[in-house]
């Protein structure tokens, strides 16, 4: 099946199963961290990477972490809402494999963090990158899915522009 004939409608159940698998993988790694490390504990892996066990009640980079609790429900609703919209878009049909994969990753990552917010009120983070005393905020597998998928959407937008230019050129010829 060529990219121009790709249609996510026929693969919707598989896409939802893949998103659920990503959510499950995220939850399994968080469970492993939470059962292996005490809250606040860190284990040095390399000179630039630690495994840690921290809770983030906010969003990316601990945004709104000290907002008083309402952010838990806001980010939960946002994650569910975005996931529902993307699932509906996949159901209606997207015509790019790259876009479909990105939507699956966004759904899986968003729901992985939603599960944490519903279950414990905060997101479990455990990956700590650092260099010369500077630390990147700790993150998790769900965050990797979300950021990677956003990158795939950017890449897909360039591919879509090239496809549009090609199809317009073919019509003119």
C-alpha cells in the first residue's frame, strides 16, 4: 500500500491497541521504578544519567506544580480530551502513516500520564539527565512518546507539503 493510498480508518483498532500497549509499557516502567526506588532516591547510572523516583504534580518542566491541586484535574481532562480527539481523527482517517504513528504515540503518552494523575495525583518521573551540575527536569517514557510524536508530526507536515506540491505540479503538467 503506497503512502497516497494509506487510510487509518482500516487500522483504527490496531492503532488503539498500539496506543494501549504504549500506555501499558509506560505504566510498567513506572511501577518498576516505584517498587525499586524510594521516593526521592536516585541511582547513578553514568556520569550524565541517573535513575530517580520523583513525583511531578504539574506538567512539563514541573509547570504549575505548585498551583494548589486544580492542575491535576486540568491536565487529566486535557490528556483525555486530546486523546479522544486524536482517536476520532484516526477513526475518520488520516492519509499519512507518519501522522498515524504520531497520533498513536501522543495518545499512548498522554494516557500514561493521565493514569498516574488519576491513580496518585502526580506523574512518576524517573529519567534524570545532567551535565556539569545542570539537570534536565526528570521525565518518563510517556514524555518520550509525546515529544517524539510531536517531532513526527512536524516531519509529517513537511512531507505533506511536499506531497501537496507534487500533486499540484502533476495537475498543471
